[in-house]
């Protein structure tokens, strides 16, 4: 799903399935309800609910409920499974791919899901004037450079991007209603793994009639249908009883309820007002309070989510790699983890999560380790220092304590004032980040979309990439990524991605902070809880009393 989390989440782990339906003595066992409902803590999405226009988890979890793409990732091990696709094959070692769809699938409005729905959706997403944030995910399809022009903003200020030569990718071709062909700019056997991500979901004809209206009332082809969306209050999805996929939902309704205070959400799960909180507040980690409160309705597991601090590389001071290194080396990560997270995080020393194929340990080295003397020396030597040494964050999740602790470490080490800057909601925060309105640093988190090192480099750090919050750009790094992208052998491609990551310690585009583990709680109402490989609740598996 997405890169950006309110704390965004995970791939490549073992799924956890827990049944909390035990009984004692002669007490009767309540039967599970086929048509029940449950409520989860949620945050208002940043963007309209368009698959290629959503890169954060709040919108992403709903997109995944409403839409099904060519493939899914297995809950147990994140392996690719066919979903709407019957097959995805290549006869030329990964340059050209033939996609065959399963027959009989329908949109929620009753119209058939056909090959044209994929080709039209991908063309629309890739065409840069449409402004969809995930457009760069189509960059390896032939003709992308003709439909997508880069933002020319520079020191002179905002400029209008030139109009692309065409609005159709030359690498996409509809063969018939159930078949389409994809030609890549270079051979890649990673491509079939990527297409399980939400950016590659199809869109019905209804979308193109009125994209703005569709984003507020999407028509999907997935296991749930949108029932109601009351902005800043709650969103309700209802089981799609005509769904053709194997992953059919067991409950009838899922209610996503908006909370701007995760402590309040925690208490509401505890008293049964709502039923699920994906990550408990950091205050409840102290002394394992959440375990005392919830017992066997609480779990803690490592996930493929990692935390970073994004750096506004377009601003004076922050545009100096040595300043960025100084700030990174001024942070005592382990102390913050021990004091704030009760030891439940792992300090990062690179830009890729350990659960990814292609991960390599200790890539960053000294720039990611606390060294007060070296940090101060780099800081003092910098000709220009940032005007605003601050860390922005969304105030509707547990970030204040760790941001304050990190700023305290920076301030004590560098002798420069650092402060946290809270914004009320995740949506407001992300809008300012994406709009380049931040005057200092900002917290960032990345949830793997698929289990590959590539997913931690291209979307986050390539020039003009969808989740490149700091607007980092380096031609040599981009060239290495392009070389890897066009390498058909997966092992050889991974080695090239590793070479690209090895360039980053000298460039310090972002500050790697820690790899996450997730502490999740739920109410007595839920009888089956499956945490999938992305660290998220598998909605279709839930059963209730």
C-alpha cells in the first residue's frame, strides 16, 4: 500500500492469527455472527479515494478493501498470488508481459471488469498533468517519458511543467476484453511483484466521467463496497456478496471511525466502544501496560515499517549533506528507543527494512550512529545552517514524546535550539509536506508496498518520486536506480539496488531512525484477528461474536 504512515506499515513476515473465543467452566460459547460489524480506529485520508492518488495508510486501507488488482500478497509470507489476473507471463525474459484476466469479475455497479479498465487507469495515473501522486510507479513502462514531465521548480520558484507529448503509454496495449500487453523500457522480472500494489488497481468507466465525484464515492471491484462516508467522522464499507475473488469477507460491515487522539481510541477499545487499534499509544508501552490491560487480546510483532526524518533539501542549510549528517549523528537513537518506546524499536543503519529481499546490514555506517563530537564538528564547520531547526509531526498519533526527545538530543549535541511542531491531523500534516510548505524537518514513516529493496529506494528517493518528501535529487543515484530497474535477473538487479543504497551515506537524503515493531489491541467482540504481512488487520478474515 503505501509508503506514508500516520506511524505508514509491512512485508515479508509471518502472519499472526489469533482466536480470542475461549470460555471457562460451563459458560456458553457465543456463536460467531456472519453478518456482524466491527469498528476500527482510523484517521481521515489525505486524498480522495483513487488508488493511484493515495500513498498513505488511512486512505490505503480503504482502497484495499474496495479494490482488487491483478495480484495479492499472501498474508503468511507476502508471496505473490493471482487475484483478478489469471496469469502474468513473459516470453522474452521480462521485457514484454502478457496479462490475462479472470472472466466474470464485475464492478460494484454491475459492469464487467475488462482489460481496458487497467490500461485506462494506468494511462491516467502516468499522465503527469492529472497530478496523481503514484504516477511514478509506472516509470518502467515504455513511453513513460512521453506522458510524464518533471516539475521544473527551482531556486526561482514554482514553474508550470511542460505538457507531455501524449497521454497514452506506448507500452500498454489492449488485446481483448480479458487480455492486455505491457512492454517495459527494460527487462525486469520484478514487475509482476510490483503490480499487487494499490497504484496498479483498475478503474471503471464511471471514474472517467467525473474523477472528482468518484474520489468521494468510489466504485470498486473488491470484497467490500463503500456504504457511507461522513467526513472527519467515519466511513463504512459493506461486504460485496457478488465478489468473485477468493478473499471473501466474513462480516457484513466495517466501520472506520476517525480519532484525532490515539489515547482516546485506546480507552475506547478497552471499554468496548470500538474494536481495534493498530498501534497503541507510546505511553502504554511503558511497563507493558497494554499487555496488562488487554491480556491475550494484545500482540507485539516486528513489521516492515521504518521511521525516517525527512529533510527539506531545497532550503538553505538543509541542502548541505554535511549539515544533514551532523543532525543525524546528534541523535541518540537507542536512548530514545529505550526511554520512549520501551525498547520496542531497532536503530536503523541504512535505508531499507530488514524484511526486504535485497536488504544489506549496516549500509549507513558512522552517519547513522550517535557521535556528539563528530556531529558538533560538522555542524560548526557548516557555512550555512538551517534557519528553522524543527521537526513537524501529526498530533493525532503518539509522536510528541519521541520528537521532543530527538530534538532534545539534537539541541544538547549541537547547541542549537530544536523544537517539535505539531499539526492537528495526519491529513493536514501530509498536505503541508507534499506542498513543500514545511520550513524545517518532518517525521516520515514507510510501509513496504511489496517485499523488495527497490520499494525503499525508487518511491522515496528517486527524483520526483511519489513519496520523496524532501525533494532529494542526485543524477548518479537516479542513474544507478535506472540501471537496476532495467536488469532482468533479480539477483543482479538487487546487487545494483544495493550499490545505489551504498551511495546514500555521503548524500544523507533523509535521516534513518528506527525499524518498528507493532503493538496492537482489540476488543472482546472480535473472535478472529489476523495481522497480515503489512502489519494491518486483514479485514476479510475478521469474525465477531
